[in-house]
C-alpha cells in the first residue's frame, strides 16, 4: 500500500465562488485551478490572456508553486502557458492569474469555473556560486542542442 506524503500547508484566500484547487485523483501531482471570469473569455489563435482565479496564496519559504498546462486542453485545443511552468514565488501575495496562450488553429473559449491549469508545489533549493578558472571534464563536454542525435 502506497503511503501519501504529509501535505505542506499553504495559506489561501479564496475570493472566487469556486472550490479551492484539488487533486483529481489520489496519485495526481497537480491541483486543478478554475477560471474566475464573469462571462466566457475567447482566446484567438496565438492570442494570450491572463485569467483571474480569485486565489491569493502564502507559499511557505523554501517552496514555489509551479503553474502547468492541463494536458487535455493542450492536446485537444493547443491551450498552454507561454512560460511553462510558470513560477509563483513564496513572497508573492497578489492574485494568482493564469497566463494562457492559444497555440491552436481555432479560437478557444474559457468558460466561468473551467479548470484551466494545474498547480504543483515544489521545493526550492538556493545556490551559491563557486567561481573557478576551469570546470571538471565530462563525457558530454560542450555538446549542446541535439548532441546525442535523433535516433535511439
């Protein structure tokens, strides 16, 4: 039997009439978040909009919330985020707004209460730079984009 990790509490103010984001299944990594729009909002092909949610978060220090596209909207309609995953920093206190882009060929309508994205809580590690004159060699070296070829 799989045990679930202890949830990290995130303080939230919900000014929308919709329920708080929730996991669709016991094994889901992301919580579905709803659009808080008074009337349908159309996104033309290649158009971008910021969709309000009515949610205000207090994310604990050492964490971020990543906003990711919903796979069904992305696959069926080309609805994604222009900066996926988007990061909500722990010190941000404004309304959570979801940036959506329509990469599809037809206009798409966001309906009031529609599940438009998913939220994933992630731990954030801080780095400190260690200036050096040389880096340790690796097998890859300076091989960049496509360095390993296209075939398996």
